[in-house]
C-alpha cells in the first residue's frame, strides 16, 4: 500500500528534499502551495521530482493551492486527501523578517499549526493521520552550552515566539486528543536549495558572484554568531523516521558541531584560494583579501537583529538512540555542495566566463 503524505511548505527547501525522499519510498505526495503571481516550481525542478514519480511504483506528486491562514481551505484539503502523514513545514521562516512582520509570522507559524491540528480533530482523523511539526532550535534563544530536549525554551524573536506556540500546541493535541504528533526541533540545515537571504546561501552565492566579477563585496550582519549547520538532505530523513515510531515524541536533529558565520565566510573564500584577513572592529570591521588588498567583506547594521541568538549547538543523542539517525554530510561537504552549485549557476548565466580555476578546484568531486 502506498502511503499518502501532505506537505505544507512543499515549495521550500525542506519541502523539496522531503518530497524527493517520500517519492523514493513510493508515497503519494500532496503539497500545499501558495497562489502567488509567479509560479514557484523551481526547487521541485532542480531535484527532478517528476523523474522520481515516473520511475516509481504508484508514487505521485500533486500540489494544491492553499494558505496556512485559510482555515476552511485547510479543512477541505485534509478532508479530500485524508493523509496518513502531515508534515507541517510551511512558515514565514526568516527570523530577521519576523521583526518586520510579527503578526503575519504569528498567524502563519503559530495559528497555522493550530488550524491543521484542529482540522485533524474536526474530521475525526485522530487515529488515522500522523503529524510532524517543524520546530526549531530558535526556541532556545541564548542558552549556554549544548541544547537537548530538556533545555528550557527562551525565544528571542516573533518567529521563535510563534514557533513556541506551535510547539506546545503540538504537544497538547498529542496529550489531549491522542493524535500521533511529533516536534522535530531542528538546528540550522542548509543546501543548494536554501533561500538566498539566509546567511550560508548568501555567502556561497555572493562568493561565486565575486569570483566571476558580478559583485564587488559581501555585506554582512553579525559575523560572530555561531550555528550548528547540517545538510537538509540528512535532516528530512529524521522527520520521516519520527513518524514511523511506535510512540510519538519530540526529537532534536543537529550535528553537534558549531561554527561562526566568520568561519563560514573564510572557508568559502578559501575554496577558491582567497585568503581573508580581518581589520577593524564592530561595524567598521572589514574582510580583506591578503594577496590583492581588496576589501571583500563589509558590515552593515541593517542585517543586525533587534535581539540576536548568538550560539546554537544541539545534542541529538536521543534521535541517534531511538531513531538511529545521524547526519552524513560534514561541514566541509555542505560548503562544497552549496558553492559548487552557485558557481555552476553563476557560470551558466554567464556562459562565456572562463572556468579553469573552478574545474581545477573541484575536479576530484
Ligand atoms: P523555506 O525554504 O523558507 O520554506 C517555507 C515554506 O513555507 C515555503 O514553501 C513557503 O511558500 C511556505 N509558506 C510560507 N508562508 C505560507 C503560507 N501563509 N501558507 C502556505 N505556505 C506558506 O523554509 P525551510 O528552510 O524549508 O524550513 C521548513 C520549515 O522548517 C519551516 O517551518 C522553518 O521555520 C522550519 N525550520 C527550518 C530550519 C532550517 O534551518 N532550514 C530549522 C528549523 C526549523 P512560498 O514558496 O510560497 O514562499
Ligand atoms: O541564516 P540565518 O538567517 O538563520 P537563523 O536566523 O539561524 O534561522 C534559520 O535557522 C533556524 C534554526 O535555528 C530556523 F528555525 C529558521 O527558520 C531559519 O531557517 O542567520 C544565521 C545567523 C544569525 O545569527 C544572523 O544574525 O547569521 C547571522 N547573520 C550575519 N549576517 C546573517 C547575516 N543572517 C542573514 N540572514 N543575513 C546576513 O547578512
């Protein structure tokens, strides 16, 4: 029997990788997709999802227009599909943007989760439909040391406050109504499909453009922030595993390794033989290429957040023990994967550019 899954946020980074994984497992994948003036199929196309559908036994991929703020539409869709599993990935997922759009963020990320869980209850699907909630390491705020499932939450943004509401709503619907509902508390995970306004992709994309002469410099916010960065392809595997267990529970997915934004910048430039030296302090700090003396990085306070989360590092031993989950990509693999993709796309958009330096750099991969 093919299982049926509904993915909200199917057009996002995780939605694309999760769709690919579920199609490989012969699921019938349905996705909630916002109606906007531009069609957004780009990520599905980049992962060749259509090829997976045509090569798989009974697998299918179908998107449906809808919005996390439209209660009746969500109820109708769940009634029509009657999914075995719902993966709630839809969110206004940018922390900085949530300070500019706090009410919208609360509505989509917080109330949106409640709407889905209420739909399951109203339709009498408590025993039929399992539910995955995309919770986040942002819930922890500025806690010292490694964070685990017992670490208290202290959100520091409208994004995290809305996700806190969604986290506890998921726990409450599990306890009150017996719904198989799980929180995946995921630490930062990135990929070539990451949105270009998140820090890792901004860096790899800008470094590729600087390399090809399409951008002068990279303009950054707080480069001393530290994150536990993994690869999205590994993390979606953990999401699926959570819903295959005998008992619903909440799990952290993380690599347990921490790096600063500064280090991410240095390592990305180093891949292309640019050595960065830092001069100055605070907003006057600059990253300069040693060989040429050219300024490649500047700081602009526009990218600072009113309240920052300085350090995140997750302990995923519970997921390792009970789900047998662990990340496969290293930090260096992640940078290579993202940079290679961005170099290729910049080069393809400028097909006359010479690429010997790139070919030499990555010929072993
Ligand atoms: P993403 O690339 O920003 O994708 C977000 C998705 O949500 C997009 O498909 C977006 O649709 C959709 N969406 C936004 N507002 C919506 C609305 N009102 N109605 C319906 N859909 C809406 O995010 P991601 O990195 O894949 O993350 C997936 C989920 O995991 C998010 O909930 C995020 O908060 C959470 N999370 C992510 C990370 C991470 O490091 N990536 C870590 C922890 C938790 P459009 O394409 O139309 O914009
Ligand atoms: O890449 P970021 O925007 O990701 P952030 O804020 O950690 O949030 C991401 O991960 C969360 C999990 O912990 C998810 F829940 C959330 O949905 C999202 O996927 O920023 C990372 C760090 C921050 O400390 C930020 O201040 O990088 C710092 N940073 C420095 N300069 C910058 C920039 N961030 C962005 N986006 N752009 C900059 O220019």
